[in-house]
């Protein structure tokens, strides 16, 4: 039970982090923020892509998200 709650909490934290990155990118581009459900779906997709990249590169998810945020800030 505790393990499931912890994993659920960690997953929610990852989604919130991805949503923050997406919101920042959207604002930087001067676009209107999409509805919360669309933002949530985009965050889940971003996390899936980040996990796949992390798996291929042998890195962890947070390293990939930090790299992506840095890349977006330079563009």
C-alpha cells in the first residue's frame, strides 16, 4: 500500500514537472495555454518520450527533462 502511494505521488510529481516545462515553453512562444486536460496529455506524452530517451542513453528521467528545459531556453 505504501509503495503504491509513493509511486503514485512520484508519478504525479513528474507530471507536474513536465506540465511546468510545457507551460514555460508555451508562454515563451507567446501562445495561449491549452485546457488543463490537453496540457496533462501532452505532459504524459513528454514523460513517455523522456523515459524512452533516458532508457536509450542510460540516463535518468530528471536529467533528460533538465536537458530539454535547457535546450528550450536556448531556442
